[in-house]
């Protein structure tokens, strides 16, 4: 199961809405204990593309996100994509460059409005299956890293 804080959920939705009609990409930082994966922070990439043209995530992108996470004691547990005018299903994503353990969080934004958020992950048979998401209340959750309302950013310009 993937747990995300209310703050992270808001940041991902804002990224999708503010960048509409372009697609956005970012990394999910958190920690994992057994089957519990908690996302505490995101790294927003400045790579925005139209809805039909996704660049594959490179090893450098993943390294940059991992280094930012390491500074806070967090690991890269996945990636998120905002999908303009598309459903949040994995057929729209090229997974070739992504590690098997990644959660793939897909945000559907239609006409500039948030529709839904779904997560996908590789199972033991190497198939992408939907992963359950639970939203953790900011009121009751004490994050591993100090609270910050600002996500990390990676700029490639």
C-alpha cells in the first residue's frame, strides 16, 4: 500500500492543474518498511511536455532526485505523471527506464480540473497492477523530515 500525506497530494494536484495542458513529471520521496511505503515529499521536474509526448526518465533524472532525497534521509520510491485529458491508466507511460520497485502515481486532469489519482506497481509476475493509496492526515502524522510546504525542484535549463 502507498501512503501519501495530504500535503503531498495537494502538491501533486496543484502541479497537474497549474501545468495544464502540459504533462508534468516528478519523483516521490519517502521511506519503506516491509509493505508500507510512505511518501513525504516530491521532487518536481521542470520537464513539461504535451500530453502525447513523454520523454523517458533518464538515469540522471533519477540520480538527481535520489541525491535530493538523501539530504533529507528519504529514498526515491516512485514517480508521478500528470496526464492532461487522459485517464490515469498505465498504457500512457513508457516504463522501460523505471526501476521495478517504483510506484507510478498517475494524475488525470481533464480540461484543467483534477479527476483522479491512481498508483500502479510491478507485481511478482512483472505485470503492472493497481496499488492501493491511503491519504495520511497532516494533523495526525509526524513526518520523518521537517515539515516544508515547498517541494524540491530539479531544473534542467
